[in-house]
């Protein structure tokens, strides 16, 4: 997942020496579909597009479990399909919050694609107001505004410092859980 698309992901895929098809989600569709808020994740599909392995958070081909699952799929070995767990329907406030986040994300992506970097970052920051723990969005902002921090080696110390600065500013503005939605006028 990278709002920068294939061009941003290519160096990492090449560095990894990947010989299998790699799909880049530049529109955040996987995060929306699987409701994850951090990366890295691994979602492996078979030739029939059935999800056979999914690990949300902490996916790494250096981990035996992940490497073994991917290797088995590449060899054509069957893995059981991943079953979806039943989730309760979100309440109206949660649905509105999700819609606000998705809309701000799409606006930011369009602005980024048009070269309006500051405006894109501002749109994504609006999304963070309602989901401050969404590191998919947060790190896209950082990569957009500070691409030098995401080249090899990735500057994780800077990320921790930046997160602390942002958390302090967000808590002062909205509180530690993010901004609340205004009351409905209905």
C-alpha cells in the first residue's frame, strides 16, 4: 500500500528480489476493505483470487511463518481459504466517521496526484482528526512531506519523534482519542 503507486513501491520490490506478481494499492482500498490502520500486511491470493493467507500487522518475509506460507503458495500447495470473522454492524456515528475518513483520503490522493502536495497533506490530516491511530494515513503524510526519511535506511527514530510531536499537538486540539463528530442536527 503506497499512495505513491508503483513508482514508490518498485525500489522495495526490486530490493526484495520478488519474482512473483506484486500489486500496489495506491488508493487505500485494502485498508478500507480489511479495516487495518497500520502496515506492513500480507494478503496472498491464489490463482482464483481466493485469499489463502492474510496477516494484518507485522507481516515480514523474514518471519518463518510468513515465508513458509508464501513459499507454499508459490509452489502451488493448497492452503485453506481465510475465513472472514463476523463483525457487528457499525453504529451511525462509526459509519459517518468512516465516511469522513474515506472522503478525506480520496481527496488527498487526488490532490497528491495533481501535484498539490501541501493540500494533499492537509486533506489527510483531516482524516487523522477522526482516526489518530491510523498509521497508513499518518505515514503517507510523512512520506509525502519528508520522502528522505523513507529511503534506505528508513529513519525510524525520526518517525518516533515526529509521532510524539504530532500526538502532543493532536491531544491539545482534540484530546487523546481524536476529534469528536459534531452532534447531528436531525
